[in-house]
C-alpha cells in the first residue's frame, strides 16, 4: 500500500487506528468537512402543539373542569430535523467540492447555545476519496470509520447517510391527569395521558426514522428522551440518531464466535 | 457489486480483505439493493454479527411504557413497607412488558435483546420504560428458520447480544425479564437515641434493618418471578438501591435480571482460548517531572 500522494496537506478527525484502516481500504482522507446551522426557535414553534387526543374530565368534582390533551409539536421537530438536514447537506457540499466519495466518522453536536429559543447544529466528519469511485454522485456519510466501517461492508451493507429523527409530545394536564396524578384514585391505575405521551414521543421518533430510512436500515441507533416543563405543559422529546445503511450484498451467516479469555489487565 | 456466498471475513478468509472493502465503498452510491427491509437497531455491528451466527437479526428498536398511579399520602413517615408503591411498580412493570412484547410480536420478532430498564418513582406516578432491539429469525434458502428455539411468546432479556450468543452456544436461552422491588420506610430513632448518638460514629441500625428488609422483599418478588416463568435461574442481576428523592426516609430497592433456562440436554462447555494481549498501554512520560528533576 503506497502512502497517499502529498498533493495537499489534509486535515481529519480520524484516530490513528482508523487512519491506518482507512489507508488499507484505499480511502484517502481529504479534509475535515463541517456544516453549521443556527436558528431562532419561535415561541409558537416551541410551545404549541396540535392535539391528537383529548382526555375528558374524570374527577367528578364540582367547579370548573379542564380537559387534558396530548399533542405533537411538529413545528419544533421540523425545525430541528430540518436544521440537521441542512447542516449535513452543507457538510456534504464541502465534501463534494473536495471531490470526496464519502464522509466517515461523522459527529453531530446539537444544542441550545443561548436559550431554549435558539438551535445550533454542527455536523462534521472526514471527507475521503476512494479510488475507482464514479464521479458525480452525492457523497455518502456515516458515523463509522476504520475497522467498524470495514465490518459494516463485510456483513453486506454500504453506508448511505447519517440520520436524525425526533418527535415531541406535549401533554397539558386536565382534571383527568390531576385526578390520577394526585393519587386520589388509588394505586395501580394506568395514568393513561402520561403513558400515551411517552408512547407517542417514542413511536413518533421511530416512525420518523423509518420514513427517513425509505427502504434502508438505520443501525447504531442512539435513542434518548428529554423532558421539560413549560407554561403548564409537559414536553417529552424522543430523539434517534444513527447511520442509514443499504444491503448491497447477501452474505452467509457469520462463523460461530470463538470464546476467549483475555488475560490482560 | 457481485453477490458472494461467503462473508469477506468468513472462516476461509479470516482477515477481511480491506482493499475489497474499499472497492465496495467506491460503488456505495450506485450499488443495487439486495433485499430492502427497513430495520432500526441500537446494537453495535459486532453484536449484529454475533446474533447472525445464531440465526437472528435485528428488526426494530422496540419499547414498552407503563405508568401507574400511587395513592395519596403513602409517603408519610410511618413504619414498614410502602405497599402501594410496591404494587404500583409491579403494575407498571407488567404494563411495560406487555407493551414491549406486543410491539415485538407486531414486527414478527422472536424476542427483544439488550433491554434497558428505567424506573422513575414520583409521588403519585410510577413509570417503567423498557427499550431494546427486537430480533427475528434469519431464514435459510428453503425458508427454514436458522434459529432453532420456538418461544410461545417473545422473550425479553437485558443481556447484551454477546451474552445471548455465549449462552445460546452453551444450550441456555433467556425466557423473560423479571424484577422485584420494595419501598421500605426507615423507622425514626427515639429522641434519646438521636441525642446520645449525635456526637458518635455509630451504625444507624434502623437504616441497616430497612435495607435488609427491602432486600428480602425485593428478592422474594424476584424469586417468585423466576419460578413463574419456569426459569432455572437468573443472570446479571442489577440492583438499584437508593433513597426515594422526595421521601428520603424511604429506601427504594429494585432488582432485575434475565431468567434463563437450559434447553439443551446438557450444558455445552465452550472451548475457550486464552488470549494474552501484547498491546498493553505504553508507559506514559510525565513532563511535569522535568521541572523538578523528578523530586516530587
């Protein structure tokens, strides 16, 4: 394996083992490419959901009753997923400008840099050239690099893109929720609105990920839930991040593993 | 890319041909799909490879949620077990397991591996959330399942895919995720004892006894759970032992793990190879020693 041609010094986010594995695979690092997106989150987007389910009053108390409801905050989810897609697109534009076939070791940082009304997405990775790649295609991207990327190809997949999906459920407590939440109904009753909110956020995020995948598979998924209380409502956001891959080759089952005992420290 | 019956790193070719991998990546954008099926998985690639060796593959990230109410006033100072909290946990756990099984069944999975369990006890609501990857059997050329075990209902296990494969190769299989929980109030010390002990380093026997009581009750629930699912034992028990944040006189003890059963005629002893790594950490050079001549 000859060393990469010293046309121009390259920058990369690869670790030394990943760098060595990349060279063995024929991948030549071209540069550390990045994409940014910074946006304002309008109050309407942040705090408004559209109802998907109502919970009629169940407390049978005298006085004003408030109907609880569960909703989705699609505006907010669209903003964040759009922000990720735009930042990713900008990173891929940089990679394409360098003549890269793909971007490996993609890392995504997402934050509210000033307050909850701002959104920043930073996507970066190492653009790589692959000898023999046909020019003109959109570069692929993956969170994997080095041996892990090699392993992915070994089991018959090729990388497509990194992906981010999310769903925010908004729960406004009404008499029903207060009734169960206060424990006055006793122990062991299903607190349906809260359970529905948890399920809506998670199922919505998985559904969004499946829609993004469009026939591909999403591997290496990290799934997490953020909870927040704002203006009397509870917001549950479930996020999924992973690498979209396509099966390009059928392979026989892997050989049974050999059990080993590591005598190292 | 051509179809190959043998994985690049298969038995005939132990080391992967990295140049071949590079050629596959060169064609990544243009390669035709070889069987499109949407799957999501939070397993690592190593785990997917291992599962494949026992005839399983990931289908979808699956979850189950159970939220149940806790009656008013159960967290007041008192004595003994907070029965309502224990009952609420059991109810939330059952709902979460049923929901997770339902989702696994919907996608045609034989079970769920790597289940992560989160327990959140609040004054009036107990929430149990379970998240894992539903796995299904891989079919061979004749559409026969490569996974030999038939389950009546989807198995749930919090073991990693690696542990699952090691178990399966030895003839053991997971049955269900079982748990026990107990919430016990530490009795107050007598005023005289509290004053007398205020300047001493002394065991608070009321808290020690509370911990023992909580443990006994949780373990009894766990044991009952293992027997109910027909398991021979439980592996990798996790113990959450903490004071309840909003009622710190109450000790929460939750223990859970995977009930397993040996389905083979006898235990298959794995043929274990010893590995001595030669890539130990190198001795680091401490630059600070230069300033003081290593006298520090």
